[in-house]
C-alpha cells in the first residue's frame, strides 16, 4: 500500500500568509473577522498557535481562496515518505 501524501503545516501557513499579503488584507482585519486578537492571529500564522478547522474555513472565506489551493500536495517537496 502506498503512503498517503500530505502537505506540511508550514507550507499551508506560508500559502496563507502569501495569499493574505497578495490580497492586501491586514492582520487586523482578519483578527477582527475571526473575533480574536491580532497577537493570537500572528501566533496562528507563525505556527505558534493552532488554527481550528472552523477558523481555517473562515479564513478561506475571508481571503476568498479555495481550501484546495491552500492544502494541495506539491509532489516534489511536501510529500512524506
């Protein structure tokens, strides 16, 4: 049986940050829409604090980005053996 390919959390966070910056959405705006502090959101983006599935889905809606685009497996660098 082949191992299931997954994407690394750091890759998802990097895509999340890049998307936020590309769309010019501030940390303050996202924190307000998620009803959390800016500090908590910064910790989430940096990987110091976990993002709940509910928050992650809300983020995709705020940033108008597909869940698939943030979590897709890059077969060259993100797969685990």
